């Protein structure tokens, strides 16, 4: 029972990628989903989240460049990333948990321990 992220790859700065988060072993429709990332040598940080009712939150670092959406029929949440920067390079993960702004924007202060169903992440590499 986990969320599987996919869709990562190598892209040039300014390019776009679309990540997918598929639920395995449960129905995504009743689950809030959040995206996180962890760059080499850095702590994990929140990126975005979407609730079961459609509430959306974005981290300040990606606001305006990232769009989160969900397709319950496909049991999938998407993360469309545009205008990618080298500093977006990280392993991206999805997990279930509360969709609240401070938990995403300040994950290491308030969000740790509040998310579960983590699966393997997907590597996004942005070259300059």
C-alpha cells in the first residue's frame, strides 16, 4: 500500500516535466496527496499538495511554475513542472497526508511524521 512516483528524467533548464503519482493497493479518491523532493545533501522539502476536495497548496519555491492535479478515475495525481531550474534537481516523492500550507512550506518544522504511504521517488535532473 503505497504511492508510486514516476516521470522523472533529464531536462535542460527552462524545460518541462510531468510527474505521476499512482496509488497501489488503495483508492486515491479519498486521499490527500502531497509531493516532496530531496536534493543531494539537503533535507526533504514540500512541493505541493492536493486534498480530496480539490484544495491546492504550493511551496513558495515552485509557485507559478508547478501545477498539481488529480484524476481519481485513473487513481493518479500529477505534477506538471515548467520553467525548470537546476535547483529543482532532486528525487521527487509523493505521499498521503494533510494538505495544509505550513506543512508544505515548512515541512521540516511542521510536516515531518505527518505523511505516509511513501514509495520510491523519481529523479529529476535539470541541467544548466
